């Protein structure tokens, strides 16, 4: 294990013996990803509360993390939980690899670094489901103004400066990115100067992407929020610490059990425990601790603490169908390889985008089931569903930490999703085969011209995931909801959830930015509940 905290004689990020970590803290935050890092930092910033941040993975010191172009090398590595879905009938029985970040920074340490705040309609839906306007778009804009250190054009009502999160567009986008915007404009898709300004309030558009890259290096959420506070005496960060279950006093959570370097440890929280383990591990820990669907838990011999049938249900993810073109000659790759994106509608009657397209400046191999060859040099539109209607679920395979979760994505099970997928691929092919790309490409290699049935076959066999798993412990007020508007788990005291699992439905676009908002919102609620000082703006970088 590694312990990251203050010591007069030992620099941060030095290995410590196991007994260096105490057992009791004011707050325990489980998971150092995009949400957990924000929660822990905001709680520790007050200075009057002791905070333990537990992370199952290791550190973030790797070229594959810091170098934006090397993000694909993290997939399937020790930095990836490497989940795999169960066979999905809608995908011709294929099993989707479902990557999820493992280590300091979580997904923000291995992702494509796209900053996308979610559409206005997403946040207003959150507010309606929660019965709380604090989750609505106008309130959430306040969080983004606090969070961001936006490097682009001034937009004081929507964008923030001086916050912990550096957000910038590439200074010199590659020709293929500029070609995409020109092609989009020619097809009637409006082009905006920023993804996260007015574009997220209208039915869609195209823009140069906004990325979490500074001076050519990745900035994870952990790096932005927690690392500046590591010298604080009241913040302890422990890696290689796998949370296995919650510890109860009746229906109050008083702490957690965790495997630390293979040794079982218990950590206690005076105030509250926060689960920020992601949309797979959060429901797993809940269920194996006795919180979840009663019959399912009893079938594995788990004592039921609270019957919550919605735990593990409502699983959502963004699917993508790669459309690829071969370059005439090798072209440079900028930043993370994603420098332009489009959010658009599969049906003109929609009032928000349901198509998500992120351009990748390299050729992504199609799944082997498509039988398609990938050009040595080319570009791929990671093109898919922003608002899928299909819903999956998670099931336990057993009561122990080593028993894997069975993930049933249920992808493309709803006919509306196939209709939207067909429209998305059609739009993508129109864009990529337009005149603006002809100086750059020799032609389309995937999917190519097909009949409707042939295109459906391509979609089922080519679909992959954006790795945006979410919604498995949703916020709301119906009998399938797991947390209330304050992120408290129904029927349980001193336990909150702050990660993508609380989303009532998946947000439009990449989910890192919404997860930071969820972490910020959780921290505000905790600070208010426990009498910690009001949050300062902008975020204090010094200690």
C-alpha cells in the first residue's frame, strides 16, 4: 500500500507501514475517482474534519496516465477494472468489455479527457426526479462556474475561471477536426465556439472538443483536487485498499471493512461514509453489505439490512458504432486524439440531442465479428447513442468480494435505440463522405454502403461502449430509487453515494464533468449537515 498524507520528516507519496494509518476519521470516502476526489478534497479543505480517502488501485505515476496520447494503453491493464458484460441478445450474443478506471483519479486517469457538462434537459430531469431544484440546470451552472478554470472565450453566466479544473480547447486542431466542423455546417448542424456554453442548451451542434490537458499533460480530477492538499494533516489517502463491505450499528453505517495489501482492516467514521466506487462497485458493495433487492440477497445467504429493489437496476451506458475512413497519408494526432465532437438529433421533433459523436484522429479497429479490415492510417467517428432507452441490471454471483458482479447491459433491447443508431450511422457517413474530407481520405472502410438489414447487422456486431456506465443506484422518489435528493441511502443513516450510479438517467456526452458536479454537490450537503465552514470560491489551492 501507499499512504499519502502529511508527515514532518517524510515527503508525500512515500511508502508507509500498515500501522501508520489510524482507524477512526470524521469522514470516509471510498473511491478516488472523479466524484470521490472532489468530495474528499472539499471536506478536507475546511481543515476541521479528518478525511480518509480509500482507493483500491495504485498511484497515477505512469507515462500512460500523464501522456494524453497513450490512454488506449490503459485499457485492460492494472489501471482498469476490466469488467465484461454478459452476452447481450441485442449485440448478437456478444459480451462487451466494460472498462473502468482503477487507481488515483479513477476514470479521469485513463479516459479521453473530454469535458462535457451534460445538457440542460439532463439536469432539469435530475431536479424533477429528485424533487429538488438544487439539481436543476441553473443551480448546476453555479457548480460549473466554481469548478472550472476555463481557458476560452469569456462567458460569465456559463463558464468559470480560477477553479481547480483546467479546461481548454486544443490551440491548433488537426485538419481532420476542422474538416468535421465544415462538414457539419454544410449539413445544417450549427457550429459553436464551445461545447459547454450555449450548445448544451439547444437541440445540438458541433464544436472543437474541450479537454483536461495542460502543457501537453493529462490532469486527472485527483491531480486537480486532492494533490494540492496532500500536505494537510487532516487528509489521508490510502491506495491498494479494496473496500469489501459496510459496518453497521443497526441501520447506521459506522465504517467500512477493506482489504489493504491482502489484510482485512476496519476504518470507522464519526460522521458519515461516502461510496464513490462507480456504477459497478458501489451497488456491489451495497448488496454484499445487505442493502439491495431482498430476494436476490437472500438467495446468496446475505442478511438483509435494507430492502432496496433498485440497487443494481437501471444500468445505462453510451454505445458507439465506429465509422472509419482511410487517410491518403499519415496525419498527426492532436492531444488525446479527440479534438471535435457533435451532439445531434435522430428525429427533428426532439428538443435535446440523442446522438453523440466524438471524432478520433486514428483508426479504431472494428470488433472481429464485423469482418472489417482497419486501415493502417485513418480516422474513426466514435458515433453512438447519447440517450439510450435500453436498461440493464447488475446481479451478484455470490456473497464474497471475489465473487464477480454479473453485468447485463441489455444493449439495443429497445427498438428506439436501433432507430437512433441507424440515424447516427447515416449522419456519420454523410459527414465523412462529404467534399470537405476528400483531400484527407481515400474512402470509407467501415461500415460502407449497406441495405437496412445489413446496417442493422453492422450496428449489432460493431457496437462498443464509451465506458460511461451509470444509473445503478439512482436518485429519485419512486420505489426503485436508492438515494434521495441529498444522496442519502433510503433507510440507512450516515451513508451517502456520490458517483455516476446516482444519475436517474445518463447525461448527454462524456460523464467525467457531471461526476465532478455530483462530488461537489455531495460535499456541500455534507459540510452543511455537519457544520463545516461554507465553501470558498474559487477553490483554495494553497494550504
